[in-house]
């Protein structure tokens, strides 16, 4: 991968959307909710005011409208500021 986030930005690969509910009902593509968790793929170096807390490989939770979607080699990623990440899980 040739993407290196700058400053306090983080590259996240969103988790796959749920295919079924607990009761076994299959959810169509049009009704699937955008996943709110993913895996950190790359991080920037941080800024003098903000140290990078997340690191490559961390599973994170982020806000519903966090980040900007980018597509690389057929895979969708999100690039967002570290402050958009709500928690490390």
C-alpha cells in the first residue's frame, strides 16, 4: 500500500456490514447500515500538539459520519483524524 496519512490522520479499513440479523433474516444491500468499526491500516506521525495513540492493527470504533471514503485497488478505506475515533476495542 502506498498511502501514508499525514499529521494526525488515520487510514481505516471498515468492517464488513452485517449480512443477517440474530433471528436469521437476511438484510438486503440497500438496508445495510454503514459499519462503525474497522481496523487501522496506517497512521500519520501526529502533531506537536497531539500524540498518536492508535497504531496499525488496532480495532477502532468511529462516528457514523467520520472520515472520507477512498477506494484503492477495489477496496474501500476511510481516512479520518484521530479525534474522529471514539474508542480502541
